[in-house]
C-alpha cells in the first residue's frame, strides 16, 4: 500500500520554499536549501532550525547546535 502525501510552500517568484511529506511511515517537514525552518505561535518564532543545522528555542539566530534562550517566567 502506497500512502504518500506531499504539499509544497510556494513563493511569489514561482519557486518552492519547502514541503511537507508523508511516505512509508516517515513524516518530513523541510525548508528549501539555504533557508531556515521556523516554528511559531501567536505571530512569533518559538523554535528555529538554521540551514547550517543550529537549533534555537526562544531565539531567531541560534549560534550553536542547540541554543536555549532564558525564559521570562
């Protein structure tokens, strides 16, 4: 049984910015080469993975493989 789903995110220039894919039990969310992947809520970034592989929570510009910003509450 082939259960494949793919949807793309397209920009004004006609190129894909990223895609979501589900295939053979693996779900993937990917950004285009050279672009960051950001997850957020309430119009703000919560987590960002840079194109270089750094991941930050509470920061939009992580400078280490894992960077956690100090919370306020």
